[in-house]
């Protein structure tokens, strides 16, 4: 079994809250009822140190955590089942320099979990953000109004990533991130969101992020009271799949911006109570990233979804800005077999 078999059990805190099984290369974390951040971080760091594919496993119970950063994770992050294992964010967390400096314990980003690169599965866990003020006040971008909302429960970022998310639940609450027209407010902006967040060397402008390549699958999962549960931004040569998910009380259910030379497959999802935004929305050739001025061809398939929208919201919006910015049109959509439920307040 190599040197991995000789790793001792590890503990990040008195009481042995992190244990190791050499037989399965699994680090298991037990809740300590106070703050589990160090133990969860230790499990991921120890997992990476094995140099092999491994598992970080959360036992049953409730885990309380601040920001956790994971680099090049190869393996599985799992709990004992939705609502059997719950990860609850701690309130009023600090935020360092977002994007311009890498995340760390000394420079926490506004995401609860940040995964850089890697090949991994996340499964059988519930994540909750119950606090009206998850973070100290920060700015999403230059010129944006300040907020205390969590940027993302899980950020999938880096340059290359392969991620499967299955049987995961995410639950937000009211906060100060306000929807269009101020109809509803959220304390979480994104649920799990593959997004390019790595700047070119010496750059400080968010519009200069380096495009990311991703294969991402989201299945059998549920999101409640989150502004934008999932989607993708600034990707190239990627595949994004969302199937058999439920998204309830959202502004934008599935949101995509500048996903070039890629395939997006959205099918058999249920989107309920979409308020003020759009159940599904895709923008192509929108020059918010100067490193991606025009997009190569992308196909989006939207089939057999149930979309229920109200209060100024839309069902599906697909916009190609090619003509406006001197690009060639590159967004093709196939929309088939969907069911729309709307009322007199929606579009």
C-alpha cells in the first residue's frame, strides 16, 4: 500500500476530531459543536499530503465552519446524507482581498468553500447559511454596492476542474443582497458556481480573469432561498450539466455568462418561485472580460424542465451580444418539452 498505509491518525484539536483510515485512505471529521473549521481544513490538507486520491468524510451531525480553501483536491468530499450531515456557516466572518490575492486563512475569500482545480465529487451533505449577516461588509466589484452576503457556498475555480455534485442541499435566508426592484433579499449570492477567478500576473481588474476549463455535473440536488443557485461564468472548452435538481425561491435559477466552445445541458430540473430575474439565463459575447472579447461557438440544451416564475421574472432568456460588439454569433439554443407556469406579474 506504500507509505500512505503508515500515516498515523491525525487530530486538529483535543479529542481526536479527525481520524484516518489507511485501508480506504479516508479522513473522517467529527463535529465538536463549536467551530469545526480547523478540523475540516486539516482533513483536506492531510488528504492532499497523501499524494493519492482520497476521501474527506463528515460524520453525521452539524458542523460549524468559517471559510475553507482546498487546492487541487483529488477524491470525494462526502457526508452521511442530506440533512444527516449539515454544514452550517458561522456568522459575521471576515473577508480579505477578493480575487487580487489567493485565499488563505490569513486572506479569507467570501466563499464558504473554495475549490481550486482538482477532480472531485461532493455528495450527501446539506449546507446552510442561516445568518442575516454572513460576512463583514465587502464589495463584490468596483462600483457595486457593499454587502454582507456570502459570495458562494462553494466556489469552483482555478484553471481546470472536474467536479460532480450529487445529492447536495443548500439553504440560504433573507439578507442584504436585494433582487431587481427590491422584491426579495438574500444572504447568499451563489450556491455552487464554476467561475474563472484567477487573474493574470500583476492584474487587479476583475475583468481580466483567465478563462477556466471545467467539466461540471450537478444532479439530484436542491437549493432554497439563494439568489443564483448555479451556473457558470468565463469558461472555455467546457461541459456543464444540470439534471434532476430542484431550485426554489431564487432570482436567477441557472445563470451563464461567456461560456465559449462549450456544451450546456439543462434537463429535468424544477425551478419554483423564480422572482424578479429569470429561471434560466445565458449571455454570450458580453465583453465583461477583456481576455474573452468574442466567444467561440456554444450549444445550450434546455429540455423537460418545469419553470414557475412570478414578480417581473422571465422563463428563459438567451442573449447573444455578437452584433453589438463586432463578434460572430456563437450561441445556439435548443429548447424542447419544457413546462412554464407564470402569472400576470411575469414575462
